[in-house]
C-alpha cells in the first residue's frame, strides 16, 4: 500500500504542476497531505512536516537574501555594462547566447555548488535574455542541463556519497566516468544550440520590431557592422540595423548590427528591469557595488562563512550604501517581495512532501519494492538497472536517501551476480542531471525564482532532455567498461 501511495503521490504531483492545475506551492502542500492521511499518518503528519522543515530554514534564508542582493544589483545597474559586453562578444544571435549560457554554467559548476552556479549564470545572462526578448525558460533549461551534468564531480556531493555508502575510494568512482561526463557535456551543448536555433525562429514571429525579416537578403555576408550605424553586405533592404536572412538563405533571422540592441535607448526596454532610465540606477557607486559583489562571491566559493549569513550581510551593506534613506530601503525590499515569497514558500512547502515521504515510510517501502521486483535472471545487469532507476528515484527523494538507503541494498544484491561495488557506484551517479531538476533541490527553486520562470514550464522543457543526457552517460559508461556487467 505504501508503495502504491508513494508512486501515486509523485505522479499526481507532477501531473498537477505540469498541467498547471495547481501552483507548485499548493501541490507540494495539498497532495502530500492527502496521501499522508491515506497512509495512516493521522495527527502525526504535523510533527513529520515540522521535523523536515527544520532542515529547510537555512536554505530559505539563503534564497531570500540572495534574491534581495542580486535583485538590488540589477536595479542599481551593476550588470548593465556586462550585458553590453556579452552582446558585443556573442552578438545578437540567440543560438550563440544560449550556447554561451551553457558554457558559462558548466564552467561555474566546477565549484560544485548549484546555488552559486545559478546565481552567477542568472545574474550574467538574464539581462541579456530580457534585452533580446528571449525566453528565460531557455536560460533555466540550459543552466539546469549543464549544472546537472557537472554534478558528478567528486566534490559535488553525489559521487562522494556513493563512494562513502559503498566504502570505496571516490577517485575509483569518478575517474572512469570522465568519458561519460564529456559525452554528457557534448549532448548539453547540442541541446543548447538547438534551443538557440528555436529561439531565432520564435523571435522573428513574436518581436518583429527587432527581428523582422527583410524582403531580400541578396549579398548578405553574415558580418556585423561596427558603430557606424550603417549596414553592409546586402542590397535593397530597409533601414540600417534590420536583420537579414542567414548566408545560407534559410528563414532564420539574425541581427546584422550588434549595436542596435546594445546602445538604443528607445521604449523597447521601458518599464523593465533593464530600463536605461530607471530611477534606481547608481552609476557613481558602480565600483563599490562591483567590489562588494566580488567579495561576496569569493567568500561564497571559499565556503569559510555559512552562505545564508554571507548574503544577509551583503544585502544589508548594499541596501545601506545604495539607498541610505529608510523609505527607499523599504521600497526596495517590497519591490523584490514577490520573488522572495514565491521561492521561500516553495522551499517550506517542499518540507511537506519530504516529511510525508520519510515519515510514513513511503521512501523505504518504494526502494525495497524495487529491489524485490528485479528478476533473478537480470542480476548481471544490476549496474545498468541501477543507473536507470537512479533517474526517477533521485528525482523524488534526496541524494542522502538514495545513496545511503537504496544503493547499499542494490549493491548487496548485485554482488551475488559478480557486479562490483565500484560499478554500482558509477552507475548510480548517472541520474544526477535529472535529479537536479527536482523541486526537492533548493538550487533549482532559486534558479526558477531568479529567472521568474514557472517550475512547470521549466520541467516541460528540461526533463526529457536531462533523461536523454543521463541515458547517454550510462550508455557511454557501459561502452567504456566503467559500468560493468556481471
């Protein structure tokens, strides 16, 4: 009964948020509560949730003050020069922007912390997406793909957990999986490029004032102009700065002038976070804000002070210096209140789901059931089975629950068929790209909140792609011998 209730609860939750019948916050509260009562939790469901919520408070504080800090830095114009720089380097080609997002997210993911990756990636790239009228869902999708793939690094957490749970050296787990990691990153870049191409086509339809296609592209040489304000390389087109067809003559539009979107001060960005005339701009404090942000990031990566406290102090200093007037400080806090309420409420609501899963014994029952249903003649394939199971199981349970609760049981079973613990550990980490998209992962809640993206929209775009990446990593692991067969 607990097994059926557990899987049914996860299925109902996912259907409700992806079909937008309920917001994620309501689904995280209502669905587990109903299923928990069916599971016989009774009045004990309250303590279950409160015990789970205790572990969420520091995460909620981190997300709250990180949103305040980076929202403030966007308001005061810290990232405006970065936006112009990125546009000039990447051009206005959505495919290049999306590809650049993937590369940036993968590079920052080297520090092993998802929250840091998403904070830096969103801070750098979201203004660019807004400037070009690109979909922020593409940003969250690509950042999620890159960070999830890089999450198998030894210092990222899952690999160390797998090695610890099975009492083997972490390098024995990770090093043979390097080819799988490279293959996963290649798939991430391919997906990113394809998403960028889709954005090219979409923008031509939804933003014709910027991306409109001229009648002819004859003679277009594919280059961009400098700051002269004149177009070159095509004949008989409209005013300078209009996009032209690609050199191949396809129907995909690309901008011919980088400076069109970089330097214009027209109404395109009015009343947005990048309004060049917004009252919150503080150009005279640019170097102070930059220095403060660098200090916050260095402290963040060094991990010498608890992350929530770092952002608490950073946000307080930034508010005090940029807005010394008390009324202005209050106005800034109110301005970012919607984002704060959205993400903090989701974190707290997630405690209901995790509390019910653990408190009622659903997680334990589900894992034991999965072990029991594996036919004995499939025993030699236990490593591959574990890799496939890691995709959904790490999505609806924490890494700790999977690696310390489920993996040892699976590994013990596999040992009877000649499958080593190292093979099992390597297979178990291939589901991490999918795991990172779970609503139980605070970092992904921070990402969608900073980008102001609905979690259901993010899941529609990212889940099947992360499943493909996980399966590719598993397949490469088998082909290279990193994941053996008994």
